C-alpha cells in the first residue's frame, strides 16, 4: 500500500520521542510536593496524550474519582510545570526517528509536528533531540484555541502548507490522533509503542499501522 501525500504531520510524545519517564518523574515530584501518594510510571504513562492539564487532573484526582478544586489544580499545575521544565530535555527519540525524518525531508515532503504538549515544553524538547530542524511548522497544545482530538491543529497546518487535507498524513500513537485525523479528512497511520492510555488502537480505524517509524518510508510514494 502506498500513499500519495505532500505533507506528513507527526505527533510528538509516544510517536517521535519517549517522554514518559521524564513526565512520570515530574508528576511524582509534583505529588510529593502536595503530600499526595506517588503513582507508578505505568499509571502516569496512561494519562499522557490529551494535554498537560488532563494529565495533572488525573494525577491529583481522588481515589473516589473527584476532580481537584481550582486551588489544588492551580498549585499542582505550577509544580508540575516547574519540575518538568528541569528534565523535559532529557527525553530521547525512538530508534530510527532522526534518519526517517531526514529521508522524508530530503525527498521533499513538507513536515510538521502537531502535539498537545504546551509550547513551553515542545520547542526545548525538539531542540534538544535534534528534531526541530526537520519541521517547517510546529503546533503545540496551546498554539490554537483547540487541540487534538479537534481537527483545528491539522486544518491549520494544511493551510500553512497550502495543501488539501486529503494530501496529508498524520502519524500518531493514540485514539486522540485517530479522531483528529478522521475529523480533518487526513490519512492516519499509527505506531503501536506509544501512549494510548494502555489500550491497543483498533486497526480497523486507521489507514495503516507500522511497527516503527522507518517502516513509514515503505508507505510513501
């Protein structure tokens, strides 16, 4: 199967870079500062994908499922941002990511990064991992009024690239990416190793699944 597209958009966390260890460490530092019990790295990993605010809410949510009040949430968010800023640049790309992006760029594909991660963390991470040079457009979770699963970010990128949504592909790791791509009218290709709240993605809902990012090269014509 080959896809004739002009632009490829990539999710960041869990698709290009393994950020879970650093996020979990920062989240547990936040919880300790609030005198709340720490959570396992696996549990926190399942909270990744819908933006920092949702991750923080899930971390501090009570055992009965009650969401934190505004004061607790604001304190938690400030602490998480403080701790995560200290280690966000320690995360590493998955194997083959840099080589794949370089090959696609050399082939003339327009490349973008679209993430629900706050902008204050997106750019330092892209710079530290050497990924920034490959992307003509970077859209973070707070760049626009809405983020994935809304299609707004994807429409924005297509407009920037002056391409049709049907000429673009999103590569991601979660149902959030799948819903956004469907709503935008883009192709969706997923990887199995990322963060989808501990669930496998239904392969019937995607255009293709690849074992790792280098396999993407076999799909693009």
